[in-house]
C-alpha cells in the first residue's frame, strides 16, 4: 500500500470530484440530445443520420436552443439555423 501525503490525497479527491462533475455534465447533454431527437422524430418523422450526428455533436447550450426552436419550426432545417 502506497502512502499519500495530505496534499496528494486532496489533489486526488479534487480530480475525482472533477471527473464526477464532467460525467454528470455529459450525461445531462446526452439526455437532452436524446429528448431532442425524440421530439424531432415525433414532429417530422424519421430522423436522418446527419441530424442525429449534428445533435450529438452539439453542446448543452446548442441543444437547449434547438429544443426551443422545435416548438415553432415548420421544418427540421429551421431548428438548426
């Protein structure tokens, strides 16, 4: 068993905390992307691979904006303008 100083232990704890926060953030983004894709499918029919990739490549702010736009967009393309 390796001895860790208090400084090393705190650094390790901070690293774990940052990793957990990053994982939670990614999970939230993925959930938002899944919901948006479901909404697109319900409103416009089949979701193309191009749209799927675009949504998964979006960050949380873009996904939020697209989620707002789907409410009034008459076409799929207008969601992403």
